[in-house]
């Protein structure tokens, strides 16, 4: 029988509905980040940099491009005979077949996979956070505390704590109480959704809770183990960590990459971020093109002006076009004379000539104010914006649009123009 000390289970099945049209056709962990990467590259790279060579990736929502990206794990050095990376979608069983209904239910449906490696410890990860963490250091802490379960925690501002599961610990870091998204939090130690379990403890809990609907780690498994007397401790993480679950936090964390002294450094030799890279020619900046404080992907051609932006691979920025404070993903074409302000533009979008994005005063989005806010313009993949139109703030566009859909040539602030089904 194979025996691994620790294997990782990476939860990558989330829809990421708060990213709006960016995730209408792909899973949140497959969304581009930093001009070159996908969000899932960060936890996968953490695994290989931490010496973890066996990773199960649990997929569900629109997994095609995530599966293509991961492949057999070559970019992360996870193509191995014994272990490596395995994509684990829900599958049909002889008696009943079901989707993953919660984070813990997804792990429960893959007990057989974990059993095969018979590890001492199981590391549970989310596929949608941006951070660098040495999981080996966390495991050493787990062992030194003789814990059954270790939660990675992060101190968040008190006013944001109600968005998270928070923990209350004693002076030794042993967890006394949990509060799942409390209205009036008594602590700002937020759970990062990163857990190390003794395999025996995890297995017992999953089997005991197997009939709980939408079984979840924060809501069900951890409280169950705590009540049963398991020793649960908090591991304080002090590095950079961003949950890019909203358009605002996604935009902000990309913009932080191009700050003069970036808080999150993609260029460290000792902690590389690995990804699947296309074979592309080098970038080209024209005689009239200018680039300031920006990341520019391979194969991108700049004939206009780019400042404080993150530009993916194979993008074309036309003559006289101006791009500021924006994220533009792979394969998008920005027409001549276009002005792009504070926008998130997904892959393979066509922006017409003399288009202006991000004009006028802010207004709350009429259809989904909780998603399309922060003053952003968000455009989904393969969309087409016709020449000479203007688009306001807190707006969303998805699909091939035409000039007559912009009254007086303007999509006013707070509007959505969604062409393909009801995606907003």
C-alpha cells in the first residue's frame, strides 16, 4: 500500500457568481490573473514549492478550460507516476449519482482517492485565493501543537470580519469558538479556508456527516470535530492573501501588481509561480506606443498608450488608444482611438474604434448592484462593442452588441447589456 505523509485536495468547483460575466462561461479558478496566470496557479504552485507532490483537484462548474489548463500537471512538475495532479469531477456511482453539494461533500465523494494514498495528513485548499504559503511550515506547526485540525487564519479589518468565518482562540492558539459570518464579530481572526486534518479525524467526520445536506467545512465539519473533543488550532498567516471573490477585490489585487513596490511580488526567484504558457512571440511596442507602470503579456502589440494596467497575452492596443487602470485579458483587440478607464475586459473581446469606457458619474447597477459596483466596466469574453459608443460606470456587457443597442450612442452608468441568455 502507498503511504504519503500529506496530500492536498484543492476545491476548484466554484462558479464565482460574484464575478458576474467573467465567470459566465468558466470556473472562477480558471479566470486570468496578472496578465499571465490563472487564479488556480497560485495554490498549485504553493503545493509544488512546499514539496507536496500529490494533489486532487475537485472540479464541477464549467470545468473544460480548467481541465485543459491543468492537463497532466507538467507546468507544476506534477506529472508523476506516483501521485501528481488528478482532476476529480463528480462521477456516476452504481446506486445514486449526485453533484458536489458542499465543500466537505466534495471531499466525501472522493474518499476512495484519499484512501489510495493512505496519508497521515490531508491539506484542504481553495482554488480561488491569491497568496504564497509554505504548507510545510504549517504542517510543522500542526505537528508541534499535536493538533487534530489546523486552520490557517488571517487578521482582517474588524469591519470586514462579518464576511468570514472567524475564530476565538486562547493564548496558545487553541480554538475555543467559531462564528460563521457573524453579524457582530468578536474576533478578526478569519479562517482562510485552508485546513490540515489528521486523516483519521477527517475520515470519521465525513462519514458521520455524510447525510447532511450541502455539507461544508466551516459550517459542519469543524464544529462537529470540535464538539467531539478534537484539538483544533489556528495557524496565523502573515503574508499577502486576497480572496478575489468580487470584481472589486479582483481588480484591486491586479492593480497592486503594478504598484511601484508591489505588495505581492511575481518576480521572486525562490518562490516561482508556475503556469501553462502558450508559445507566443515577444511583445511589441510601436514607436508611438507608450507603456507606464504596467504588465504586458507575450505577443501583445501596443500602438497606443497604456498606464497602470495589466494586459494579457496576444492583445492589440490600437493607434491613439488610451488604456488606464484596467485589466485586459488574452486575445482582446482595442480599436484605434478608444479610451479605456477602470475596466475589466475578458478574453477575445473586440472593442471598436473611438469607444469610451468608464464615462460620466457613477450610478448603482440596476440588475445586480451587489456584483457590478466599484465604478468598474466589466465586459465578458467574446463580446463585441461597436465603434463610436460610450459606456458608463458600474456596467456589464456580454455578447456581440450593435450600435442601436446604445441609446444616443451611450450605455449609461448602472446599465447591463447581456446578449446571451439571462447571465446577469
